[in-house]
C-alpha cells in the first residue's frame, strides 16, 4: 500500500475514534455507525488479534442494535469516560502521567506549549482539557490530512511524531486497556480494541517508539 493510501485509511479511523470518544453517544451517532457497517468495513490494517476481535464485537453490536439499548450505551460511556464518580478509563493524559492523578496537570501544560509551537488549534464545543484522548485523534486527523495533501511536509510529520512519541502513546494504551477491561457493551469494548490496534499501526508506520514514562494509574 502506498503511503498516501495508508494515511487516508488511518485518517478515516482517527476521525471515527474522535467522534466515538469525545462525547456521549446519540441515537443518530450510533445509527450512523451501524448503517456504515463499521464491524465489516473497518480496515484490517495488520490483521492483528485486537483488530479481529474489535471488528467482531462491533459486528455483534450492530446486528443486535435497537434504539431501546441507547441508554445502556450511554451509561457505559459515562462509567468509562465521564462519571458520575471516577471514570474507569479516564480519557485525560495528565491523570496517568501525573502523580496527583488530576486533570490539567504539568503534562497538559506541556501539551498546550507543543500545540502553540506547531500552530495546532481546534474549536471545543465544551470546556474540555486538551489532553482528552478524543482530541488527540482530531489532531492526528489534521496532521494526516496535511501529509495527504503534501507528502513531503516535514513540519507536519515532525509534529505527528512528537505528538505520538511524547504526548499520547506513553499513556493511551493504558486508557484502552482499562476500557477493554471495564466496558459493559460490545460497542465500547470493540472501539477500545480497535483504537489500541490503530495506535500500534500508526507508531509502526511512522517508526516511532513511545517515550518510556512512569504511569500513575
């Protein structure tokens, strides 16, 4: 597969992950994913076991989907990523990277500095810490688009590599691990498996080894 085709496939995944993890699901958002036959159409990438299982779970979810299940899916999103109470798979990087387990900690400040350095910005519908995992997927989407438009765009490639190596991959795998463990629906268990697989493939594509960091969660 050519690099450009590969980037387009990865960009499409980043966009779906962003939309799936940023906020509570709605009838429309779930129906769209079911109509798109996500479990079938999701790229196989490197044919990993995570990918196969994630696709199987999404297919199972889609085949059994009824609007009456929406509340169950919303409750699962809440207990994993939002609350009330402490989310089981907190989606903010600083919770994993900081000893205090709090949002908007030092790692968030460093990420904001990195975004400013590379001129990266996005509009937030809600007041959300910028190290929410779904926002990383939005930035990956942006940077991959720049590489699709201009394959020799060195600043975009450097930004993507630094973003992954230093700011996201050191902790995001732990977030997915917790989501896989605690998800009560096939939908979020499948999404977590496919997100983890996606990040592994993205790191391999860009030849990145995540910076080793101590995790506190």
